[in-house]
C-alpha cells in the first residue's frame, strides 16, 4: 500500500472545542443539581454533536482511505479496510 496520507480533520477542532464546552456545561449543571430533564437535554445535544463529528470523519475515511485502498487494486488492503470499518461498528 505504501505511504498513505491521512485526511486533515483540523476543521473539526472548533466543533470539538464547542462539544468540550458543552460537556463542561453538563458537568456544571450536575454539580448545581439542575433539573434532570434540562441535564438530559444537554447530554442529548452533546451526543448529537459527537455523532455529527463521527459522521464527518467516517465520510472522510471512506472518501480517502477506503477509496485509496479500493483503487490500489490490492485485495489484502481492501479486506483490511473493510475489516476496520466492521470492527469499529461492532464496538
């Protein structure tokens, strides 16, 4: 397969920083003993934001890493990439 250049995910750093702030906010809400449903609403927002980041990284992985393996026409590399994807979703 040779040297593979991984995609640049640096554009997601701002979103991750925002998520980090949301998690800190949930922590503060818990310590302040805020209303349960308000806390749950915020945890759902964090989960949604993380799913969005996850989807973007997966899209990028498929468009770059997996596409590179498929176009390299190397069955071993193709099987490796497919196994990686299956393993991540089994977790």
